[in-house]
C-alpha cells in the first residue's frame, strides 16, 4: 500500500496558522508511532459539500487520540470517493491512533453499512443553512442543472444518484426546468443529499449526531465540547475550540431560486432543526 503524504483539503486560514497546525500533526503522528494503540472507535464525518466538514475535521484532528483522513487523501480516496472497504480496513488496522476519523461525503447513502462494517462507529452529519451552502457551492463547483436533469431521469451511475428514494427522484422530475439557474441546481443538490439522512433512518440512530455549522462557528466552546463528549474524545480545551474563527453565516438568499425549491429546502432544514436534542448539537 502506498504511504502517500496525507492531504487535508482546502484551508483558507492564515499561513502561520496552517504551519502551526502542520507541525502539530507531525508531532502527533510521531507520538502515536512511538506508542501505538489499536482503533477503538471509527468516526465518519458526513454532510453536503460546502457545509463545514473541513472545519469539523480540523477540530477532530486537534485531539491527540485521532488520525484523520480527508477526501483528498489518496490513501483512502480516489477522486473524492472512498476506496473499497477492504482498503479502509487496512488503514484502520494500521492506524496508531485509537480514533480513526474519515470523511464520508460521497458515501451518505452508505453510512448504515459503513457503521455496521467498521464497529464500533459513530457519524457526525454537518448541516449548513441551504442558502449559505448554495452561495458557497456555486463559487466552487458547477454543472448543477445538467446533473439535476440526469438524476431526474433515473441515472444512478455515480454517487449523486446512489441511494436516492423514488419519492425524491419524482420531486426532481417535477421541479426540473431546463432554464433553471445554477443556484437553483445547487439548492436541489443540497436537498437531495441531505434528504438521505431521513431516508436512511439516521435520525433514529443513536450513533449519529447532527452538527449545525452555524452553531459550530457562533458558539465553538459549547459545540466542540458536545462533539468531543459524543465521541468520548479526551483532552478538550479552549485551544481546540479556538481553532474555529468567525465564518460566513449570512443566510442571504441566492438569486433565481423558485418558490417551490425554496419551500422544499426550508422544510428539510426545519426537519433537521426539529430533531431531539440528543441527536444534534
């Protein structure tokens, strides 16, 4: 197996902060190799792209007990998709850290299977207000409307359509317009990816916790402490929460979103916010 250098995804922080955290990771890896411990917990960090999963990964990486794998790490991912479970199993077996943390963005529909395969396991699902997520997504990605059309017509050839319920596919077909804006296409993607949380019964699973991006950036001490407590990660302190700085929380509606799509996304966001407190931070 390749021992490729781990990647950490996009990082918009200052150079001094990035250097300090790189040095921390190297020191942590060195200490873990000196005193390796078998994996006692697998953690999947899930959610829609541009929802704050990198931010959450960073505060998990701040624990001395974790080894983290971003979707840009070629040891665990191929073009942002998780490699075969046998490969991930070998990485977990070789990990010197007791908590194995890995992104699962393209694998949202597979989370029940992944948690059953890698036991014990827990999942953190990050939810960001759909308006801010869409505004961020259209600055980073494109091709949302053609994807919408393809999925509405039943294409399941890649991760976007995998695990989608017939009811969601019918909604996509009913709402599709060839002249829809890219922002509306991104909003539809926010909907159908986050809908998987409820379609795959994750709301009732005690191994799964929702983390709201807005709460994380506005009250990091409380929210990061709750995440560490849920995962039973030791060593939480103010410096770990201090890795989170002010981020964009504008709730500014993207342009050219139809009332029907706006209502669809608002209703799904309300379902997340109505979850019992035990399921969310």
